[in-house]
């Protein structure tokens, strides 16, 4: 049910002033003005692309099957579509949702938070943006999400409801949205974003927590495959000319039946994505997702024009072709000496004077509670992203603010609603003064390799929900892999 208010002239004026100004913020939010920045002359392909919003797609219906009574508002802010939902019995807390990668099309689309039901039935307001641009534009995702958070009160007033400043504002997100959610609480982001905002906590799920290191992984995977297939000298960007031959050399059936060389590739990818662990084999055999990964091969390192120079660097990788990690075999020594090495261009993703880096960093420098979720079989945004995040947080003194949870599933963002709700509730309880929640050790090799690893927080029931952007349902294919948890 949608509650309707008459929009008086006074309320409309107040709303316009709030939207034009700094908007609202939580106790840790922002009441500061939009940051003054210094213009730069360097441009990139992303800057000249145009995107459109079909405003008819922005309004959204009440959630079926709930007794929660809410106000629902939608519109356009700074070129980005938005949706906002506030329960009648609002608990004073606001959740910003950051959606994942939406492709390279011109049309801007929308995703509601997967835990929408949980939020509104427990009194939380939520807001989400389409962002004003597509592609892997995390910078725009952070800025447009922050802008929406800043303008929450103004949007409410414009639609006839006067609200108090949120007592808490949290950010959650999936995939690229997980990158956005993690970057949003970073010190560097807070210091350099144009639309400044401070969140009280974050739940980044299946996120790109290694930022540009994700693209290094794609490059390393490609180079390993083409070298094992006998095309080691083929230029990295010319992969399309050898793609069919490489697949044939690696698989009898892509990606479920590897050849002998394909088995070596599988071992190499296992170690690139986080090492020995449950559900890796099932994730590697996830043909639909592997097709997406292989579709990234052969890029020029600019992330489709988000950058002007190649950010790829594979010099740090040591490739393992068998299960013996104690030493490099003669074959592995030869392979590592022969494989192409790619070096990033200088300042490909430099700090800027006009706002955030073009690809914002997740440096592991934050001071609010963060709870993450990641599936063990994800080949697209691999589990190694969590290991990178942990290492960065620990070295920068932020490790005590980070809790990570491993989920036994073979796809990307393959979470049940129960897993997501538990993670969100754990973060909120912690942030409100409760005990630090339990998590998984993501870095100790023997722990991660245990047959029961990931059992603690995996919840195979309760997967379906309205507006769920994830891929729940693939777990039926890995029932044998779950037996150790029973």
C-alpha cells in the first residue's frame, strides 16, 4: 500500500532546496557541501558516451505478500534514475543499494535490493540508483549513490513527507555494486569524492575487492590458456584470432571436460582464484559463467574505455600446473619463464584532481563495520578477491573492522536471501554496539582447503525472493559437494 500526501507549496520549496543543496546524512553522514574540485583536460571514451532512462520504468509497485505499508518514490537525479521506499513505521535507518555491472548498452536499468522484503518489514528505508552511466564505471556508481544518500530528505519532502535525519545510513551491493559499497567507505573515497558521504557500515557481496586486480586475473587466465594451447607468442590483444583453437585444445567439452592440457589450466586457475577449496571444480565447470569469463579475454586493458591506458599487470603471478604446491616442477619453471608478462602503463589509474580515480580503489583503509559474502565457486569475481581484501585491510590496520563469510555455491553472487539477511543483520548489530560477528578465515591455505569450509554460513533454504538479482538455483548441481556439511 502506498500512502499519499498532498504536496504543499511550502513542502515543495523545502524539498527543492534540500535536493539542490547537501541533503541529509546519518550520524556519520555528510552535511558538508559538495566538494570543490579542480578540472582536468584529459578525457576518455567513457566521457563521450550517452545514456538514456525510460522514466516509465522507474515507478515500482508495492511488494506483494507483505503487511508493510510504505511510501515509494522515483525520479531522476543528476542523470541517474532512482527509487526510494520508506515504511510508515520507519526505524530511522537508511540503506543504499548498489547494483552490479549492467553491460555496455545505452539504456540505464534498475535493480531493487534482493533483501527488500526484510528491509521494509523491519522498518528500514532503502534507496537505489540506476547510475547515470553503464559500463564498469564504479566512479559514477559511487558518486550517484552518494548523491542519492545526500538527497534522501529532499526527495521525501518533495513527495510530501518530512523525515528526521537518518540515524544510520548503510550501503550494500552486489558484484560491481560490491566494489562500489566497499570503495564508498574507503578513506581515499571519502577524501576525493565530489558527493562526499560517510556511511555507518557496509555489506559488499560478491564484490570486486581487489579493484583492478580482477582484470589482472582475467589476463593471467587468458595467457595461461593460450600458452598451454601452443599460442604463447600470440599478442594478448589478438585472442579472438585463436580463441576457437585454444578452447579446443583445453576442452573436449567446454568447460566440463578438460583435455590433459586443460587439466593443467584448471590447476593454474584454481590457484589464481583462491587455491584449493570446496566447490571450485563445480564452479570451474559452470559453463555459462565460464563463457562470460572467456568473453573478457583479449581486451586492451582500458576496461572498455573507462581508462585511457592499460591497467593490466601479470608480473606477480606464479603459475601452478599441478597439485604439488611445495615446489615448482621443471615443467612449471619452463612455463613460467615462457609465458608473456604484461606490465601496466604508468599512471593508468592515477589519483585525480576532479574527483575519484576512474576506477576507485579498495585499499583496505576504512573504520566502519564491513561484512562480506563470497561464493567459493565464482570464476567471474573469484574468491581471491576476499584474500586480497583481507591482506590490504590487515596491512592498513583496518582488519578489525572486516568480517568475511564464504558460501558454498558454484556461481557468481549465488546467495540465498537467508545468507544475505544474516550478513546484513550481523553488520547492523555489530555497528550498533553488539559483539563482532563470526566470519571465515579466508587466507590460511589448510583452512580454506578443508572439505567442510564454507559450511558455517551457507544456508541452502530460503533462496527465492522478489527482485532477487542473484543466481540462486545453481546449487542443485553441487549436492555431492554439500554432503560434508550435513
